[in-house]
């Protein structure tokens, strides 16, 4: 039986890419322990497209015969189409690289053996992960932008709603609800920027570094980078194959994103309690109790809060895995993909869930208005007013505290005190000043006075809304500008041509 007709891709004869110096078979338990196919199978598209680019370059540079390169490229495209269609199951191999090469050899025979020329699984897997992660970063950025747009729409829909602002979970100062929602939008904006930064350092091609030292073949790494839409090639072959800091940076950015989502989710859980009652959540994102018929639980938000712990764990996994590893590649690094994939899946699912939670949220205006009473949140306005009239702020702070105590004893809000009541506390408070102070101490007056840049005054929040729209537009432009890999758009010819005259870009 010749190579072209021997077995299927998952036959043991083609289940690994090594074995010439070994006698006997690998212990089945060790084989099961060392296989990464159940995890790295999701890299099949990246692996096949990377191999198409590599084979194209090998053919154009004359490193392998052009007809063989053409057969390899055609065979790989057929395999990709069959996997996409669910016709070819991914199974029975050590890893995704072995599976693809075995499937190719079963399809085209001996020429498949030339595909691995001038590369190693070390630079191959690094390329696969970077290529795959670039696409996932763009998807997560897009989902984050979508959540920002939901927050923006909510802020625009509630321009005049005032809520208590909290410190130490105690009522502190009133703020516009829009201002509060925009705080999360800006957190997410920084998450978008961090993900974009991580994309830059992921956008580096390792292929051509081979196992660790480079290759003697006259490869053109820049050609491969262009075919796969990488911005540049790696500078050092050891570094290219042995580090995963780009993965750490992505998961760190994802962890911060999840922390922000967790805070937003936690606040929604709090606001949905009977004790707060600020919001009513849609029945479509809530669940009930198996024993208490009256319950309406914000499970989706709670799970977002809980799933943040997973991504924090993924970050710890990567850092602990890399710590102390000598150069170059070690099998420990096989563990990188589970952490990266989990961070991707968890972030995507959480962003989607939070979007659904916010889409169906309803703010209870009456309850919120009632919570503006009783907290004496205009006390700072009294202190600031007295300070503006010349009283040192520490004295003004003391005097404002005494006014709060008086109002509390009288059972009144600060804005309900008469000018005469205010005047008894300081000669600085003439009739006009006392009347103005009562107005400033009200929720509306307190909010209106916060005109500093980034403050909660309506005009400042209107500026924020405009800035938020502009930031989202810039992020959307970035997403649209990320180039697709030419190897995905077209079938580049592997035949030698003008590109063969390029200088040698070997590692």
C-alpha cells in the first residue's frame, strides 16, 4: 500500500510527527496524558491557513517543488472546507498539527511530507495561537463596544434622573444616573484600549523561527507575514518560540474587563434588591427559586460576577506556568491554550449576558427619588458655599456638620430649612445667601453645581456623552481597519515568481 492510499488521517501510522529513533509504541496512558488535541482542535483554521501560507512561501522560494506546493495548498483548502462543513471529524492524533498533516498525507500522499520543511511545531503552534488570538481580540473588542453602546443608550434615555452616589456604601452626594452609567462606559473604554494594545504585541509572526534557532532554508518570513496579515516578524527565534507574554497580556486585559463587568453586575444585583429597589430586571434574564415561589433572582448578573474569578485564575495559570521556564520551548507551555481559551469564552459570554441584562432593565424613578431624602447629601454644598464666602474649609466643614445635626433633629431635609434657620449658624449667611444655600443643598442644586471637568453637572454630562460617542466611533473604526489575512481571501499561487527575488528573511 503506497503513501497516497494508506489509511485514514487518524491511523496510528500518521498519528505523530516523530518516531524514527524510538523502538516500540508510546504507552497508551502517556499518549492520552500528553495529547493536546481535545484543547487545540479549535486552532484548526489558524493551523491550516498558516500551513497554506508556509507552503506558498516554500513553493515561491523554490525550497520545495512548486507543483508539490500547489498540491499541498489545494489539499489543505479541501481539508479546511470539510472540517468547516462537519464532514471531516478532528480525532485520533497527538495534536491539531499532527491531525492536519496526517489528513493531508492521506489525501495527496508523499508531497505532504514536504510541508514541514523549514518549520517546527514550536514556531507553528506559536503562530497558530497568535493568529487565532488576533481574531478573538477583535471579537471581544466588538462585544465590549456593543455593551458600551447599551450603556450610552441608557444614559441618553435618562438625562435628568438623579440617584444617590455612594462611598463606603453610604449615601454621599447626588449624581446623575447618566453620569453613573458613563463611569462604567469609560472603564470599558480602557478595556478596549488595553485589548488593542495586546493586539499590537500579538501581531508578530513567529513562523520561520523553527524549533528554537532558526532555519538554514532561504525562507521569506515577510512574505508569510503578509499572507497571514501579521504586522511584523519576530526578532529572536528563541524568544518567538519560548514566550507567551502576548497571551498573558491578553488574559490580563480580559481579567480587568471581567473585574469591571463584575462590578457592574454586582451593582445591578444590589440595585435589584427590595432594600434598594432602584431597578426592575426583565423576566427573560431572571430565574426563580425551587422552594420560594416569590423569588426573582438576578442569576445572570450574579454569574457574571462569579465568572470573573475564572479569568483571574486563568491569568494566574499562565504566569505560574511561565515562571522559571528555561529557554526554549518546554511542554509546560502546552497548558497555555486552556487558560487563553477559557478567558476568551468567559469574556465573550459575560459581555453578551450583561448586554441582555441591561437591555431589559427598568429604573424605578419613584423609589430612587425617595432615596434622595434622608441622607443629607447636600452637606458638602453647605461647606463649599461657606468656603467660597471666605470661611476656611475646615471651619466650614465643622459648621456644615452642625447644620446636618440640627436638620436631623428637626426631621427636615437640608433644602427644607428656612433662611432664618440657616442664618442662626453664621453671620456669613445673610438672607440672600441662606436662601441660595437651601437651593444648593437640594439634589438638583447639588448636581448642577458640579461643573468641574468630568463632573456630574448636566452640561458636563452632555459633554461626556459626546466624548463617549466619539470614543466608540474610534473603536469601531479600529475594528473595521483590522486587515483580513490574504490567505483567507484568496488562493495565492505557490509558483515561483517576482517574490522569489526578495531578500532572505530567515531567522
